[in-house]
């Protein structure tokens, strides 16, 4: 419901007349003749709508709209003018104005415009309420789960999405870090701008700088033309830096400069370019430990770790597994053109009891595999892979010493499965990663973390 109205018009008589009319209509009206003063007023006194003249001597209405945009002041604006052309109206709309009204106008016409805005705001509030109800029922955005850890995550995403501050998403492989990054982008004011993702660990070091920052013609052998980097592609949007812990030290310095100075320099170029991006980074590494080991710059760590988000592993939210399974069955059935509709209670219990070292990604792969193998509309225990059918035995082995810690038991299971996969593939880490249904880089990280020794003669990629 519109209550607070700000009138910005350099003609004092008209401004006072508007104030009197709006007050009689039941609105709380503030009238200012200087757009610069109006901008300062809006920074500390939010209003529901601004009625702004286009032709003003100190600052035009178009400049006023541009300033609102640059200062990130979100407010509904209705432009007014006795001299407005169609071209001017179009420019106002492109700069974010809600509506336009030509002077002189009748009081009924202004009432109609304000009622139209009220109706739109009401629809937005209703949509927000419906989305909130959907969150309570299933999840948030494309994230699925109603457990306490996930509800806390949704609340955190809602709080940080509207800010430009950098976000560092941490969590185990397969927990959905990129999905969270996309959710942050979609719920931000940059949602209609580009979202550009790059995996810092999947691109050779020699090419990574040009991928991030671009290059100019002749910068290196294959640079036959100027080329934009990821940061330029994401200008006014969001850059998602996945596996940030893999970024070489030299590029860490350049990334730090890009964050601090808000400018980048293409490879081979002598001139910097201004950029406006929101950075969301993710890693499975403990960056604090990497800083202490000298592998990650401390100044960059503190620049990146402004808004930290830690994603819970699937084993810490088993109550979400039935919801995830239902969603994955629907997706897989549609993709595979099969009529699988449900899962047997015994099979579902096996899924809930399994520790899921590969997290949500592993669960989705298991469900797709089960949909392929089942001959029925219902997934049964016989359709699940061996590691789930034999879950009880694996857990018994890992808990033989009386271990009660879920984290320690899961570590034992992970290590055993990795050793088994490496043995099965005679040390071929690429093939082992496929068996384990995790990324090759995640496997290398876990081999190092668990100090698994592979004899040189068996080490293959």
C-alpha cells in the first residue's frame, strides 16, 4: 500500500500544489525542488513512490534516474513533463521509471497511475508470499530440502543476495555450490545481468589468465584477435569462481587487484578496464589452512571471505533425502523417457542410511542409474548399486572399533571406497573418479588428504 510520496519538481508552486493534493488523498507527501537534495533524502528516508519532473535546471529527470541506479536506490518513479517526447519517455523507461504522466494532468489521471502502481506492488507481495510458501513446502529456488541446515542456508542466501560483497561458498564435493551461487545471483538486483562461471581447476594455468581477464591480438601465438575474458563477459552481473583454491599464486595477485580496484587488464594490454561484477567463489579446500601453508594469499582470503556460506553435507540432513529422491526420479524419468514414479520403502531406507561421500551429486547419479536398470515403475533394492546394497557391511567394518562420530566413520568409508576404486582400476585415477562418481580433481584432493599412496608403476591418469 502506497503511503510515502516524494515530489521532485523545481517549480515551487506546482510542488506545493501536488503536496496539498496528495495530503488530501491520504498520502504522506514530501516536496523538494532540488534533485540532489532528493537523492540524499532517499538515502535515509525510503518512500513508496517518487513523482519527478523531467525538465529541471540543476539535474534533469533522466540524470536523476541514472543517479538512483548508480547509488542502488530502489524506488518506484513516475516521471512528469509538459515537454516530453516519445524518445524521452522511452529513455525514462529504460532507466527504470515505472510510468510517465504528461503535464498538465487531471487529478483522476494521477489517482489512476498511483492505483496502478499499488496493484503491481500488491501482485509482487502476493508472488513473494507464494514463493515463501513454496520454500516452506519443498525448498528454495532450485535447492531442495526442508531440514534445519537447509532452512538456515535459505535464510542466509536471502540476506546476502542483495549486497555486492563477495561470497565464499565452502563444502564438500557434490553439495551444490554452483546451484547456491546461481540462487544468490537470481535473487540479487543483478538477476537480469550475466552469470558467468569458471572452474579455476579445470583450465590449464597457461590459459587461465586470458580466460579470466581476456587478451589482445598478438599477446601470444594463438591470439589472432582481441578477446573478452570472463570478467568482461560478466560486467554488471556475477562471476562464479569455482575451485578457487586451485588458483595459482600469480593469478591470485591479479584477482586481488580486480577486486580492490574494480578493474582488469587483458593479457598484452597496457590499459586497464573498469568492471562492475559481484564475485561469488567456491572451494572444497580449507583456505585458512592453505594460507598457513603458503599456498593461498592471506589478503585475498580476507577479500573473498566477506560473506561465508558453508554447505551441509548430505549425511547431516538425511530428512531431505526422500524429497531429493522424488525430485531426481521425476527428472530422470523425463530425461530417459521412462515411467518410473516411485521407490520401494526398503530401497529408500538404504538411501537414507548411506553416508553419501559424494553428497547430492552422488545421490542424483544413483537415482538415474536405478531408473535405467529398473524394469518396473518402482525402484527396488535390486536396482541400487552394490555399495548401497552392501551398505550395512561397509558401516560395520568402519565401526568395528566402536566409532560413534559420523564424520570419522564417513572418512573411513570414503578412504576405503577410494582405495577399492584405485585397486579396481589398477591406479587409473581418471577411471577411479568415474567409479566413485566424483570429479577427477576432487579425487586428487582426497588422495592427498587421506595420504593414500599409489605405487609409481600403477599410477595412471
